[in-house]
């Protein structure tokens, strides 16, 4: 009888050990992932948009450029001010940072020669921190009444100062004639005095223009710069995901989330009316 009881207890114990082992194996096994989730990151990264060459991107300067102080190698910092749409989708949103570099600076001459500056763009920095190399140069300066883009390399050249120089000489001639007339009237030769004074004033104006440089190229902060892509540029979906332009994660409200019930901080005396 004792032997039979021992056999029964042994069989029950072995059954319990087998059940516990099976449960442990089920717990350690990884749960199957939903269909399609395993390839989702790869699909997101694989989606891309090619922006064709010749596409124009409107930018705004975040740092001023002045040929009086600029030098080759200086950085240029801008911000996209209008989105670029390709195939019905936004490929470059507004608020993307753009970085460039100055290649050449030409100061204006005293006798001839206009101020000029040439730059090109190097990289585009998206709000989520991803960086894309860009093959872009300056195409135009929208709204500018002074500097103009002169060639396909994006050289920005200041307008001619011939009108200003002529005005300076003319002003000197008028002032010299007035002074000469007064001096000639004192000596009894007002006409001759006016002639000599005009010649002296015109010469003074000419000398002034010869010793004065022309206008510098000055691009102020906030001024518009239109960039053109010289080669196609590829933007992936990964560049457009993540934080928004303000640097904060995009929050999408859900209608399924219940509103939290406010907690009451009012103390209620025990047994009072309306107290739980």
C-alpha cells in the first residue's frame, strides 16, 4: 500500500513539472509581430522624392552679407520661406535651414569696377536634424533695386554708380558757379567769376569721385534670395518626419481619449450633506 502511494505521488509531481516547463517555454517565446510592421521602417526610409534640376527655392537671409567686411570662406545662413511642391506633395517645407559659403568678394573701385560677391549653397538642415547636400546657387534677388545676379554662377553685382558720380560733379559745378559769381561781383566781373567758379567746382566734384569707392553689395537680414538647383536633389520621407519647424514633436489629438476627471480638493466634514 505504501509503495502504491509513493508511485502516485511521483506521477503527480512529474506531471506538475512538465506543465510548469511548458508554461515557461511559452512565456520566453517572442510574440509574433503584426503583418507588415517588420518592414515599415524600411518602407518609410525608402520613400523618396527627386526634385529636378532648375527648381527654384525662395529663401530669406538670417545673416547679412556686405562686401566691405565679407571674405571668401565665410558662411551664409538662410531659411526657406515658401514650400516646394513636387508631384502634388511638399518636398521642401517652409522653415528649413539652408547653409552656404562665400566664394569670391570684389570691392568697388575708385575709378571703375563694381562690387560683387559670389556664393553657393552647401547643405539643407531639416527640423528633425537630418542634413541633405544641395547643389544650388543664387538665381535672383526678388525685390532688390540695387544688386543684380549677373551670371549662371550666381555672382551678385552692384548697380552702376555713374548716375551718382555725375550728380556729384554737377552739384560741385553749381556750387562753384555760385561762389564764383559772388566773388566776381565783388571785383566787378560776375560772369567771369561764375565761369571760373563752375570750372573749379566741377573739378572738385570729379576729384571727389575719383577718391571715393562705389557702392558696396549689401544684403540685409530678412532679404529674399532665390536659389536654383543645378542638379537633381533627392529628399527621403525620413527627412520630413519628426519634430515640426518649431523644434517640437507634432502632437495629434485623439477623440478616443477620455477627459480626465478633475480632482476635488474641498474638505467635507464627516456626515455632512452631500458628502460621500
